[in-house]
C-alpha cells in the first residue's frame, strides 16, 4: 500500500529505509516515516510492531543499523539524546523522568541552568512562564514535582522539552497514567502545540484517542510500516485490520450485565475494615467490599494509589494490621500464600519481571512455578517432560513468540513474559477450582489479539461462577469488562459504580481524589 500524502503536509521529519536489529530479532525492516509541521501524527501498532523502536532512534536512545534521518530537508546524524535535542527533538516517556524533590521550574531548567553548580532560577523564570502561557500550560513552577498530579507532571515534561528548543515532540503512551479529565487536557495542549507549528508524534494503542485527536496515523506490524492514512479515511475496524493483518479482528467481548448478574450464594470474597501499614507501601485504610460469584469487579485508580498493596494483601503476600478477609465464607486472613492458592486464590502480579518470573530459568520452568504442587504426580520431584509439554502448549495457545520452550525467560520481550504469566495464572486457577482471580494489569504490554484472548478467559471464569478482581490503569478496559468498578485513591476506597453503563468523568473525579457531591 502507498502512503497517503498531500501538498498541505510540509515534512519536518523524514526517516528513510530505517533498519534495526537486536541480535537475531529484526525490530525495524527498512521503514519509511514522515511527520509534518503543525501535525499531530499517531503511531499505532501491536506490542513489538516497531513503533517505539523507531521513535527511540529518532530521540537518540538507539542507533539505527541502516537508514537516513532528515530534519527540515537536511540530513542529520543522531547518535545520542544530546544529538536529538540539538536537532530540536524532545521525547516525553510513558513514566515521567523528573526529580520529585525539585520544583517544576528546577526540573525544566536541568541541562540549561547556566551554571555548573547552581541553578540560576531568576534568569529563566520569566521566559519559562511566557513559554507556558503561549501554549496554555498552567503549571505551578514553584511547587515540588512530587506534590503535583500525574497530568501536571506530564505538562512539566512537555514544557521542559519545549524550553530546550524542541519543535518535534514525541510522546510514548501519553494517557496511560491520566484520569479522563487529564486526558482531555493533554490533547487540548497537544492541539495547541500543533496549531503553533510544532510537530507532535504520539505512540499509542488506544484507537479511540487516535480517531479523536490526530491528523494522520501510521500503522506498524512486524517491524514494517503498513501504511499512513488520514484520520478522515480511518475507522476502528480498518485500523484493527491494519494492525493484525491476516489473523482477522478479535471477537467482540460480551458486554457486562452489571451486579444483577451475580449468582446466588455468599460472595466469593468478603473484606471488612482492612488496614495495612506503610511498611508495605501505600497503607490501605478501612477497605470494605465484596466480590459476588459470577462477577468481575474492577479497581480503578491512578497508578501507585494502593492497587498493588490491595492485591498482595488479598493474596497473602503482605500482612494486614486490622480487618477480616473471607473466602467462600471462611476466614483466610492468617493463611499463607500457598494455603490461599490451595483454596482457589490466584494472582497475576503487577511487576512481571520482579514478581512474575525467574529470568535465568527457561520458559517451561517458569511456567510451572507455583503450579508444580498441582500438576506433578510425584512430590518433591521436578518432572521436566511435563513442564516442557505445558510450555509448548502455552506457546501455542497464548501465541508466545519464542523459539521453543527451552528459551531463557530473560530473552523474551516484556509482552511475551506477560503472556507467559497470564497463561500460568489461568492454568493455576483451573487446577484450584476457579474461585477468585486477582488480575493486576493482566493485559499490560499485550497486543490486541492477546488482550482479547485474556478478556475471553476472564469472561469464562465469570461464567463458571468465579469472582474476578480486575485491576487496571486502562479505564476503557474496566468499562468494557466489569460489572462494578471501585475507585481507589491514596489507599482508600472513594466510591463504586455499577455497570454496565459508566460515567468515566465521575470515575475520573474520584481517581483524582475529588469526592463526589452527595446525591450526585
């Protein structure tokens, strides 16, 4: 397919025949890309498609193996982030890279302070304020960054890039950590930047954001560019088809029915007045809720507000100071992790590297971690053949991209490690009675087909009468999958909403720590 071009697009960035390999893996295979002045250009593609790798080359984090980069029709050499900054390129990463104890202004000036030993704040404050005002960036420059909401921290990153002279701004999954209100504010800012003549490139997997906000869309698949199209020519169906190719679009998920679909009987999980200490991270405060049989209950919140601690408290990984946890009516608060697993509690952990695998072990050996008491016939003896067979099955069923089941897990991409962990958790749930699944961001890093597959498995657990706690930073995913959504902020439940119809802006208010007015 030939990319759509028009005389109205004046190229500012042009990348030709870009190739990049990591060992035997070809990440980019002769890719061409261009982005114009005053344009918001979206890069769309599945996990591992090459979109982030291409932008890491443009921003100087990676060096290309072959190819050519031109800025404003002049060829440039970009070997480091410093080279990229000199070329007018700035990148805002998915997780902000600011110094929390520094003020917003101090963070903005890092690298341009004018003194080796001391930041010269007075010299630059006025110009920073004027630049912020030009683009409608309302930022309290005197406040420490750690006290600012995620959306404001992201604006600090944007202003920092602009202050360092960027007229090409790259954003990697910019809405991941934001509330719906902050997402709206972000795209208002990006549109203002584009209107002012800047080039904005954003990497995303959220098709709705692309259709609502961009001028052009470039789709990647398997390290190659599929096509570049204008928003007016795009639809969700077309973009999905471009992303997945001959595999076809994923099936539509069954719409949640809401709490009325709960099965009869006592709840699968009952939690009353649960508290934890700051020793374990974000302290949980007076947590009280139920998960009925046959329902998926979602937990919404900006990352780092106690989601991880709640999941680990329920699974037995951290101790609770007060309160009760009942599973199928039986008290389990004092039980060990293994005892809770035996009673049907399964956890998909948040951190796939630190908590999900042992990198030095093979794919098949990692797959049976925690499963072995339930699948090996002889106690205390590791059954390698059984592990290998299960590893092969997981590769096939979850489309894990690996040469074979003997590959060290450290050699897998992040998305494929996630597939391995989810596959293991699903089998463990099946072997222990499908009682309670605690899924902490189970589709993070997964492509459309794999995420749809995981959603289907969670639906199966719901239909079998299990209870599911789905923790996700993707509010769209929660609205799609959950019968009820609970909002957590600073370790405290701020409210709950019954599905299937949700007001994302009401949920967003609670995510930001703003309690709703009585009666709203």
